[in-house]
C-alpha cells in the first residue's frame, strides 16, 4: 500500500471508530434533526406514524453507514477496477452524485501525504491517526456533502433518511 492508500484507510478507520462509539448520540441527533426538518418542510400528510417510520429508517442507516467505513471491508476501495465499478453502481442506486466529493477527498489525501508523509519512517506511520483526524475535520465524512447538497437543492421524502443521517454524522464528527 502506498501513502495515499494508507491515509485513506486511516480516514475510514477513524470514521468507523468515531461513529461506532457515537451510535446513541447519533440516534438522539437523528430524532432532533428529523423533527426540525419535517416541521420546517411541512411535508404533506406527515403524521406520527410516518415520523416513526422515517426515524426508524434513519436509525437503521446508522449501522449501514458505520459498516461502510469498516477497515476490514474497505480494501475493496483500493482496487481501482472494483472502485470504478462500485462508483458506477452507486451512481445508479443513489439519488445523489458523490463523484466530485470523492475526487476532493482523494485530492485532500494527496496533499496531506505530499506534505506530511514524505518521510517514510516509523514517525510517518505514527502520524497516520493524527493526519486522519485532520482529514475528517477538513473534509467531513464522505459522502455527506453530496447527500446534503442534493437534498437541499431538491428536498423530497425519499431523500430524508439519508439527509438526516448525513447531517447527524457531520454534527457528531464536528465536535
């Protein structure tokens, strides 16, 4: 693995650990954000039953999202052929396009590795967790920006669970 792959892996591992440790806080944030968003948007016929269903969907997405950062499964991200097919499939399945955000993440990783990991010694390996923390603070959790932007451009109920979770994650990791 090269320095870029190492830092990207450390970034995902940092997100996996932080979000895994914050599941209870995420659930509370989700309830708060969902209540606020549904009140502001005044979605038609959004009653208590729908609120409960959407809250449950958001909370179910938490585990899925945490697992997407799992360092034991993330190695597929580093295989370029698999990454390309995965990106194409995600574009077909998701209502948002995260291609540009992923390119920005890779560019941020490249810049960090060029400036901070040019020394390939043990010291550089010890710096990986610190650099991953800095990266999370700088770019957030991929693909939250894409989700938030697409929802805010065109709000819809089918986008609500992803949006609420993305907002909750960004608030949690920003602390």
